[in-house]
C-alpha cells in the first residue's frame, strides 16, 4: 500500500498542488470579502452567492437587483398589474403573457411582460411603453479575480466540458491518495503500538517525512470532506454533460385573472411571514407545471423567494413538474454540495477549515515532491536510476 501511495503521489503531486493553490486562493478571496463586509453588489460577493437562487432559467435575482430600489411602500399591486396588462394587450393584441413582473427602473414602477419571444415594458402608472430591462437567463456573475480563479480551479476555461471530467478525475485521485495514505498510517500505528510506541505523531524517518505524516493525519477529516464534495460535484457535472439537457420553454400563457390571483397569493404568503420587509421585484410565471409568484426581497441579504401560488407555500429548487436541470439528484442537492465544498453552508468556521484543508494539500504535495526527489537523488548516487521503484 505504501508503494501504491508513492506511485499515485508521484504522478499526481503537481495536480494536487494546483488544486490546493487555486482552492486556497479562492477561499482567501472569500474570507477577505466576508471579513471586510464587502457589499453584496460587489462582483466578488456575486460570485460567492452564485447559484444560491438556482441556475439557468430558474433564477430571478440577478446583478441589477442588488442595487435596485424597492417598490414603493403601499403600492397597489392589483392596479399596477391591471395597467401593465391592459397596455400589453393594446401593444400585442391576442397574445397572452408568459411572465409578468413589477420592478423599479429609473425611479418609476415598471411592469415587464414576456410573451415568449419578446419582452415589453410599460410604466405601471400610465401604461406608456418604456425601455425593457433584460430578464432573460442565464445570470452570470460579473468578471472578478474570484471568477477567474474559480474557472482555473474547475478547469472551466471555455465550457463545462472537459472541465467536469477533470473535476471527477481529480476527486478520484485525491480519494486514492487519502485511502492509501491512511491505510499506510494505521498499519504503521499498529506496528508501533505492538512495540509499546503509542504516539499518534512521530518524526522517525526524517523531519520531512514526520511533518508530512503529521499534517496528513491532522488534515484527514478536512481533506475527506473536500474530496467527497468535490467528487460529487464532478460526478453531477459529468452526468449533466452526458445527459445534455436541451433548453425548454418552462413557461405557459397566463390570463389576466390568473396573473392577479397569483399576485394576491404570493403577496399574502410573503406578508404573513415578513409584513414589513420591502419588495424589489414581484415576478409571476408558470415554471414547468407550477404557477409561481417570485418575490425578490429588498433587505440585506437580498433573497429570492418563490411561492407556489396554488398552495401558498415556498417552492424549492427541485419540485415535481419542473423541467429537468440535468443533475441526477436535483438542483437543490447540487447547490447544497457546492456550498458544502466551499464552506458557504456553515459560515466562517467552515471556511477556515476549508482553507486549512487547501493549505494542507499544498504542503503535502510540496513535501511529497521534496521527499521523492531527495530519495531519488540518494538512489541515483548508488546507481539506481529508475524513476519508479517498489
């Protein structure tokens, strides 16, 4: 097992060093942004929060909403929607909307109506046409150092393929290193215990070997968490790439009566829970087979809440009747794994642990490379020039 561990480490050490470096750098960027209370409109924070409200056509909350004004307090939503719908029917007769939303644009309440091919916008007070704000998915965070480092970490230089294959392969390699390393360690621990040496850490075999062993054992739990979540992300990404889900129109035509009913249901459900919280966006749509009222909340942190307007209950990222996102366990599980991997799920403490795991991977890769070349040089002096040995 020791030989297998050495061979895998020799072949994968540079790759593991690359992963540890890019992952740690990304975590340092995240911690700096969080500890300095960077505003959520900042590109780094938008990168951190990417996917929290779903992906592709599911997400409503996008870059512009972080700095957008809230809808006026006391707004008559029914009247505003009626004005917008009336203007829409005048502008596009005999076409039912597939999506209707209210938001503030340039200080005025604006209603936007999507008919599936076009997006028209109208002043919700006068019904006059105004310039539309792009609401088409997918939302991509603005460029930032974090986004660049993340793309390098995931090998997504142009697209998700072949990056997702590399993600899965790196996870498998890291698992192989962890398993073979732990088996070797516990065998040594058992042999030492039989000799009465029961320490968990020891420096026999040289300083670098002792430090390598100690760091590996101390970081094992964190590296296992990183490997498990990273492998799952690679597996899900590879699965989705193989399934290659085609974009589908998840919407359906809405009558004026349905729009008003959906607005009442979503607003009532939201106000029951948060009666004083301002609203930035109200969007009404059919997603798959579910009639939804989506509220973008105007208090920090800015949130997206999607309500099933037939039941008044909050809808998740994965529900019966949604179009397939291509992930084998659903969008919500995919996001949960991603946020576990980064430490986002459990706050700053988890992020420090994640950083320790990344830095440990850097040290283990570097010390492994050093020990290999040191031993190879010593073997070479005795005439044993083979690159690999057993």
